[in-house]
C-alpha cells in the first residue's frame, strides 16, 4: 500500500467520525470511493513539443535524442507523465498533425530505436508517456489516401469522405486552415471532392468504415504493446460526421463545435474502441475537446459510459482571447461551473496552455518585465491547486512568454499563414491583423525551449526552425536552476506540494467572492484537511478580507510566490500578482 493511499484512508476514517458532517462542502469529494483513485488522476502531465524542445544534431529541429539528453531535467521537475506531441512520419504541413505513417517515426525526429530508448529512459525515471494520436484525419501523403484518390473502386477510397462531382457542388463545410475556409477539395483523378476540416493536406478519415476503424485500433495496440501509458486523441470530437451533409445555417462556423462536434456515431465508436483496445490496458485516455455542453463531457468520460477517462474541455480557453484583456470573473465562473459539474462523477484535465494557444503568462497573466515572474507563478499555482489532472506546457515552468513577431515571414504555423492570406484577400487592416497574431498565434508557444544563455538558448547549434525568443538571456533553465526564487524553482516546489497533498488532488472545491474582479479565492477540503488559495490577478496591492466562514486563526503558509504574507485576522494584504496557499485548521 502506497503512502498516499494510507493518508487518504486515514482522511476518510477521520471524516466518518464527524468532520464530514461539520464541513458540507466536502461531500462531493468524499463520494469518490477508493476504487476510483487512479494514477492518471494523481499525475502531473508535462506536455512536450518535440520540434522545439532540444535539437541533438544541429539541423535546427528538436528530436528524440534531444529529449533523451534532457531526461534528468524532466525527472527534476517532479512530473509524472509526458504528453508528447506527434512524432510519427509526416510531411509537416501542420507540424506533425498530418500523419503519413502511423507506425513510423518522423525522420527529422529520429528512429524507432530512438523512441524505444526514450520510452525506456522515461520509465526508468518513473515517468509515463502519453502519445498524441491524430485520428480525425491523415496526411494526403499517407498510403491510404494515395490509394484512395487513384480510383473510386479502390478499397481505400472509402477510408475518406468523398463527394462525386456528378452530384454538383458539395454542401458547404468550413475548414479551419484552408485559405478560403472551404473544407472540400476537388480531386481530378476520381472526379470527386474530398473533405478536410483542417488543411488541404489533411483529408478527414471516414470512421463510418469499419475497416478503417479496425486499422486504427490495430495501430493503437501497436504503440500500447510497446508500453506507452496513455492516448491523447487530437480533434477526436470531430471524427463522426453527419453524412447526410445537410446544409447548416448561416454563420454556423461561429459555433463550430455545436455542428462539428459529438457527431451521431461518436459514442458508438468510443465504446467499440474501449472494448477493443482501451479496456485491455491501464492507461490514461483523453480526447481533445469535450463537446459544447457539460452533458457532452460527462457522456465521454463518466465511468459507467465505458468510453474515455478524462475530459479536456475548451471553455476556459475561450476566456482571454481578446488582446484588450478579459474579466477574471469569467475565468472564475468557467472553472467553477466545470468543477461543480464534475464534483462527484467524471474527471477533468486542468490547463491554461498548450501548443495551440499563446503562452499562458501572456494570455492570462502579466508578461511585463516587472510582473512576469510573479504572474507566471500565480498561474502555476492556479493549475496545481484545482481539482483535476494538471496538464502543463513545456517552458511555462520558466515563465516563457509570447515572442510577438513583427513580420509574417517569421511565422511557421499554417493557421497564421493562411489566415494572413485570407485577410489580404478580404482587404482587412493588416496592421491590426499582425497585432492580433502577436497575441494569439500558435507560434508564440512553439518557439524553442530556453536552456541557457548560449547561442539559440542552447536549443540548437544550427539555425532554429523558428526564431528564439530574445528574452532567453534572462529566462532559461541554467539561470533559474541557480535561483531559489525563480519560476522553475517555484514550479518544482508546488509540484512536490501537490503530490504529497491528497486535498489538492481529490479535495472538494468551494469558491468565495466570485464577483471580485481582482482576487480568486477558494478552498479545497478533504477529510479533515483544508487549504485556502488566494490569487491576486491584478497589478496592485489589495487588502483582501477572506470570508468569515473560513477560519484563518491557525492558517499556515504552504507556498507563496513572495517572501512575505501580511495577515491580520481574516484580512490579508496581497501584493501585485501574489499567490498564497494556506493550510487551515
């Protein structure tokens, strides 16, 4: 029996003798029986973007050997699992999310031998590996599609979605990455249009075809039998299409998930996948996206559904997309809404950053030189003190921020490049467009990892595939490892705190003062343990009065991103971007 299990059992025993009745907000947490405790609930997941992490051979592109050379760094973070963005063979139209061979490694990244060494090295350090599966579409250079477009009678033709030209123009469908946002591309050999929700080089797979599904299940088993520990399924909520191809109302693309997500057969596919593959392994399974409602999310991950085991929703990511700023109350209400819904059933991923969004400190925090470090630590505190599995993007532990390119030539992301072409065609204000990209472009989060103060931040000895953020001289591993007050040191401390604190993993969440525009205040409670989290999102000093329902008499600071914490009864003075976690009672 693990130490963590002993602690949790003790908490439950104590709760049964009275503290449960005295603290009603704990009810939801205590509904989770011990049988529902899972390694993936207790893990801290570190998302690693291989193209930008570490280059071992000087070609300017990160690779598997580069990651292998930094395994001890990953171990030092205290993380439990690595989510690796796609490493499969790909022509790189969308940075690996266009796969041409699901059972091989991209040449730029290395070989299968390198992968096996990486997996063994992670496992040796007790770190699990979650692979990113791109199952909504393949590359147009995949052998399946090469065969599919050769003839309508080819067996692989029905691995994809087609519209014969004799039926006239296809019913309009929106494409995220197409220059004209047109999801149908004409293919002259078969005189048909193929569907691509993303770029023209990413034709959508036809999940209606049982042979296609079985090919995918066999591929998943191939990697799971190698010993990987989890599957993150990219854009999976889109795989089931309404193949009647009915016309959608004008402006449907503004609420795209409602029309594209959670298609008619999605749950049938997931139940089949669970029975055929997932149920046979002790793994983490999470799909990108959780539908457009709470009910959709529960239908994907509740245990009695036998589908997936973790919801990765985007409502929180919809907050803060305006360069002019956002309301903290909106962020608090989004977190609270989802936590309340999942308090006693299902499980959530908690995150503020990934490879598809800007750096979290630039989007949700304050990346000015004066407050960037404090703000970064504050956001890290939020992620690590919420109920759910933390997903943390590489480089955020250093406080990496948006690079904010001035020229379109510096961008590498197809989404930004094609949006630029689209904006020109529409005669938009291009200066306004570029200013928005400085804030929102995905390339802001894909710049090379900052290892040290040497050329190219120690990422490569060659020319990096995308420019390095100029702030690498101050923001880098080598510098921060020597500084006990750095963002990196803080990250390691709070990860260690979370791992030894069942209350931060399974504890009930209760928010206070939700309409406060500057401070996020909440408690976590489990058995007879309780903690208070205070987060000052503003750039000003605030005298904050904690709700009297929370007793601060014996409050003890567990972690603080400043050296001081001034408290007088239930009144706490919070410095700009200050984050404090108190142990109560």
